C-alpha cells in the first residue's frame, strides 16, 4: 500500500464508518478508491492497509475534527510572480497621484464590499471597472498603436460557495440595472439571437412585449454591439465550440474583443448579419473544475484566455456577514454619477440611419490622450510585461506569455475608464486626459491581475495533475497487459509531459509499476506500465 498521512487515514476511518469524507484532503489515488468503496468493502480495505495502518485507522474517532491539512503547506507556498524591473515600478510621486483620482471607484468598492464581504475585493474591483467600460460604450478611446477602447472580458474563477461569486455578481447586476439597464444583453441567448442582438435586430416577439420592455429594447439597440453580458456560469464560453450548433462562437468572441468597426457573419436563420463598432463587455464567473473541463492547451496558445482578465483568490476570505436594510441597494448618489457618465457622452447615431453611400452611420470616438508623465510610465510598464519579464531564466510559464503581452493594454483600458469617469465628475469640460494618477492606479490594478493569473494557473495545474493521475490509473486498471507511454498518449489525449508526471507520481505512490519488454529476440525494448494488483 502507498504511504498515507494522518488526514488520509482520517478519511478512511470516516468512509469505513459510512460518514462523509469528500471534504477531507486526500491524494488522487486514495480518493478514487474511497469513491468506489461500499460499506461491505471496509474490512477488505483495512486488510489491504496492513496491520500497522489498519490499527491506526481503528484508533481514529471518525466524528472528531479533521487533522491539519498536510496539503495546505504545499498550496500555501508563495507562488512565483516575477517582480517588475525597477524602472517600471511606480515611485512615490505616482503612488501619491493615484490617491487623488478615481473617487467613484473607491466609493462604490466600499459599498460593494459591504454588500458582498466574502467576495474577493479584486473580483469586485474588476467588475466595477468593467462597469465603467460598459457605461462608456466605445465612445472614448486612448490612442496608442491603435485606438484602445475601455471594454473588458473579465472572468472570476474560484471554488464554489466559499468566495460568494454569485453574491458579488448580484451587486454588479444591481448597479447596472439601476443606472443603465438597457446596456445588458439577455442572460441566455441562442447563437442566432446573440449575433442578431449585436447586429441591432429586434427580438421576434417585440410586438408582444410590454411598453417598458420595448423601451429597453429600443434604447439597447442604439448601443447594439457595445452592451454587456453577465454570466454566472461562464465556463460555457470556452466549451461552446465543442457543440455543433455553436461552431465559430469562440472565434467570434475573440474577434469582437478586438473591437472591429465592422464584423460580418452568416447565420442560417438570419442570413448575413453585420455588427458595427463592437466593444462587447463580458463579466463571468466559474470554478476551476468547470474551467478545466472546457479549456485545452490551445485555449492558452490561441490567445483566447489572454483576452480575459483572469482572477483567482490568493487566500481564503474570513467569514463576514453582509449588510442589511438600507445599505443593500447601490447608493443613489453613486448610481446617479454612473448614469451621468453614460448620458454625458455623445449618443451613438441611430442604427437604422444610412449615409448616401448606403453605409451605416459611424461614430468617431472622443480621443483621450496621456500626459507625458503617464505615457512615460505606460512605456516602462509595456516594456516590462511584453519584453523584460519574458526573457531570462525566471520567466513565467509559457502559457501565460500571451496574457503578459496584453497586460499593458488592459491597464490602459482601466486608466481610460478612470480618466473619463473623473472627467464626467468634473463637469465634462474640455477633453478627458489620462494623468499620472490614473495610470498609477490602473497599473496597481493590473498588477493584481498579473498575480491572479499565476495563482489560477497553479490551481489549474494541481487540478489537471489530479485528473490526469486518476484517468491514467483507471486505464491501467482495465488493461491487464499494460500500456506504453504511446498508448496512454493516444487514449487520453493529454500532453506527454502531463502523462510522464502522472506516471512518476503513481509509481512513487506504489500503485503502478513499469516493466521492460522486448518485441522478439532482437526487437526494440519498450516500457509497459501496469497497475499493481
């Protein structure tokens, strides 16, 4: 039998007593065994443990509290996040300037953390910045290598229940519904209805809607492709194209993130649909397990995941109770200020209007410039995340390189949103301008996003490793003659390195062994892996 720690012996004691054990941390192989354990098999399992371990199990009180988690120290080890070069770090002047801007964001964050105190603050911050991009709706752009608009794709990833993702999402929904309800797309869409809505088409049952819903639809169509999606289970965004009727959906979302001025698609039921001036905003939440189930290595390589702000909690949240009564709804003053931002900017042209050339009327965005100090800090950060940190011996995992390459743009989107909101608060005089404080606050936010991507990848690696070990062990249990590395690669579709790591772990645990076998007297020698009976 493979080595077992106190926590795993405690799990066996609970399973043998018919008590729940699933919340007790165990290794993947033991977890598989206990998942298939029937009460009548408990005696056989104890016999398999041998006299020493079975005696220890029998002395454990299964109703007592669980021992200390031996995996906690491994998971809590500091995750390596490369430090910014000194020239890209914010100095005291920039940090002090950051304290002087972004008042609305600070105030609404204070409310949202009272409303949902167990949602990680970094989740809420990203959601609120997302809300500013939604309100601006492509009507402002910062000129860099090309016009950059403030819309964001944001993904909250955390284990279920403990981090109150849904409660935090409800706070964002309530804020948007109070300030600009027409800016939200329906929660659920078929592919045809989704692309039709982005193209400004009315729903087929428009005439049957109430007058209020008609007004919302009409107001929303003005911002057809600049609206937002709030998705409480967002893993479907990544697994969509696995379904025949969703083919091309993933590629469409990737293209829309790049804010094309004109995007066309043929839809079977609608024919050709044209989407003008896209700046779709997506805010979604999911769990690591659901995300793992729906992504592949290509999701990192193609830049699909790099288009999302990927957030994962760095630590557990303390138990806190939320507000009640009068503080539950978003403060009227903060709602009014967000709504004022949305209505102060020029309204888009009527989507049904036509130019003499028979093209849909386009809107020129307000150009927002950076001050020289802000632009200098932007350049330093850009060089750091797109060049300096991707070279040398301590580079991040290659899967994160596309995410690094977009960090400076995500920071620019945040700085743009903060600057335009401050401009609106100050009476919307002249043109908005990204000052050093806006950039400094945006860079601080982007740095939390960079660290979160590392934490998420670590969590996915641990989950992927466990799944790979369980899958390979199952295959070997059903293959009496054993399987080669090539067989396992073909049957699982996993990366070779993942299989090799899983085989090494299973061998160290003593549940599989490797045997050398020669094909014929002079044939090549192969290694067969077999489950230890």
